[in-house]
């Protein structure tokens, strides 16, 4: 199946369909664009003409290429027989099924139908089709011309050659295709759930403010913190996706939606678009108070850097002159004080186990090059936080909470990705590519696991599991098996 010169019909000329038509036409395909709404296809083409003109004005596209792209797009008043149909209509199972029935009456036997559905099972969509093997998911991300990821989704009946042909086509269009089985949320919307869920959990327990959570995750390399991101996506949309993944997993409690978000939706505080979500707009997230000048290194009789692996090496780079021991825990020992990377236990839990309850500071997973880093103390140890500043971070004390902010979030993303691989949803490389390209994560879950180590991640999740006692933090069997 070679789709290099395929004639394409895009059905649905809305936000996604228009973008898909543009990308296909820019790659040289003849594209027919159809929409049931009168004038919608023509309007999409007019809008595209303006967009392309803008790109020409900025020197990003030649006038000839823009004109050629436009001439390849033809708004049509009825469905057409073509080699490939890409469907981007309303997200409704029955309406999509009805469209496929209409299309099958028109199309030749070897024509392919690709659906851009973001949440409906491709397996379910194919039911009732004469040729279910020709239906495949081709899940683009918004905005289509800019986002590199395409999830290529196989339903139970999808012919592997059909999926392969769509992967090849997406790559030819300059996209990065990642293959996935049709399971709830596919790759990105599934693995990303904990990014929101952990923040919502911290908010529900009232242990951190939204601006603190956002600042710490931004410092870890995320473009946006989870709270400002939910405000941008819209709480109604984000809550709906969470609910659909929860229901589609037979109400597995790991995917339980949050009352905090439900309340925002109930109030109509939907985020940016309604002027208020976690924050008020246009102001957005308030900045955390700046810290004074970087404190000088406090005096100590003995300082030892403990730990091995990627995180300990990063800390060692900031303190090259101190003694190093490859211990089970990671962090600094300053006389009797321990300043430790969180292992999922609270500072107080660890201190209670130490001789004379010697004091403990726990700090969050330091993924970025400095910046805000959550920490918690077993006692009044404010003076000792200067050590975190010496390590290059801005210490941000919070309520003594297991897994703090970044560590619990990353551990849960890693856990979900391992579950997805275990269940044959995608490959490890596929999960990494999907999260980096689909939601701009600074690294993929398997890259984080390699840096931090599987053992500390499992230990952290087990500690959270023991602390909260629910199904939420159960470790993926695939992840745990890597330890043996
Ligand atoms: P949209 O509402 O902007 O566009 C949908 C278009 O389909 C409308 O112009 C509508 O008139 C047309 N339409 C509805 N029923 C039709 C039919 N039976 N035949 C022909 N045209 C029909 O929606 P959007 O956002 O473009 O979404 C389209 C699809 O893409 C949905 O399945 C959605 O889940 C999926 N998607 C959306 C993303 C997003 O960020 N908006 C991201 C990835 C996928």
C-alpha cells in the first residue's frame, strides 16, 4: 500500500480538518475538503489562504509554495471516492459510524479510512463496517501544522499493512508517527493523566498552592505547570477527558477524577477562556516570592554526599570538593543532619527512625538546572535550607508530604508508561517520543527512569502506596519486574 500520491478527502473542515488538509496539501497531495455545515469547507480554505499569506510575509514560505498548496485544496459539496479519507468530524460514535457506512458505499475496496478521533475506540468505530480492516486511527495534535506527533491507532480488526501505510505517510509529511493499540486515551492522553491528577491530589489535601506546584514543575523543565496548563486547556475539557479515561477503564480508581476540578467546572471557572480557573486572567499565576542573595555555604564540621546514579552525579557537580559515598540514599549529610532526595517517605517518617530523631530535610527530584525546588523538614530547620541553595536551587518549603511535587508526578508518569508498554499499547521509544512531541515534556518517561533509576521510583511509589492505602500508587508489574 503506497499512499505517496494518494488523493485525499478530509471530512470535517473544523479546527483539526483544516490543519490536516493544509499539511496534506503542503506535502503535494490533491485534497478534497468536505463539511456538512454550509460554506464551512470554503471558509476553511479562505482562512488557510490568510495563514499562508502570513507565512509568506514572514519569509517562512515562498509565494509559489503557498499558491500551490491552496490550488491543491478543493472544497467539495459531497463525499468523493478517493484513496484515503481522513475523518475529523464531531467526536460522536454513531455519527462517525454513519459516515463510514456512507463512505464504504463510495470507496473502492482498497481505499483506507483514517479517523482523527481523540477518545473513541477505533475497534468500536470499525464495528459494522464492511471492511473493518481498512479503518485506522490517525490522531493529530493541535495545532496540526506545528505538532510533530501522530498517534497511529490500530483497532482489533485493523490490517497491519494499513497502519504501516499511514505511518509511512505521516513520516513523509514530516511528522513522527508512533504506533499504538486502541486503548483508552491511546498513549498521550493516558500517560499524561498523573500530570494533572497528582497536582489535583496535592490541592485536595491542601498541602501546596497552585503557584507552588506550577513553579516547581516548570523548574523541572515542563513548559507549563499542571494548574496553568489545566487553565489553558479548559477545566471542562480536561475533566471530560479524565472522566472518559476513568469510565473506559471500568472505573479503575487509579484514574479517579478530582473533586477540586469538578468544583471548578461546577462554578464555571473553566480557566483562561472564562477569565478564571486556578488563577485569574489575564494576570495568570502569581510569581513566588524571590529569595534574597544566594547564601554562602554554611559552616559544618563534616559534609558527605551520598548516593549513586544520575541525580547524585548532578548534585556532586555543584559540590565537587566534598567526600562522596555510594549509599542507598541520595543527598547531603551535614554533621548529624540529613538533606535527602525524597524516597516517598515524609521527613518526619524518616526522622522518627533515626537515632535521637536526628533532623531530616527532604527535597524534591531536581530535574532542572536549578530553580524552585520543594522541600520539607522534620523540625525547624530553615537555616539548613541554605544547603539547597548551595546546590543551586531555590528551596521552597511545603507541608511535609510524601513524594513532594515533582518526584511523585514523575514517578507516576513513569509508572503509567510502564503499564502501557506492559499492555502492548506502545513501545518504550514510542512512549518517550509521544510524550515529548505530543505534550512537549522535557524528557520521556523511560528517559526519566534511566536518569533516576527504577529502584528509587518503585520505592517511592511503594511508600506512597503505604501512606495513602488505595489502588492509585500500585506499581506497574513491568516496572517492578525490572528490579529482579
Ligand atoms: P470542530 O468542531 O472544530 O470541527 C468539526 C467539523 O466537523 C465541523 O466543521 C462540523 O460542521 C463538521 N461535521 C460534523 N459532522 C459532520 C459530518 N457528519 N460530516 C461532515 N462534517 C461534519 O472539531 P475539531 O476540534 O476539529 O475535532 C474534530 C475531530 O478531531 C474530533 O473527533 C476530535 O475529537 C478530534 N481531535 C480534536 C483535537 C482538538 O484539539 N480539537 C485534537 C485531536 C483530535
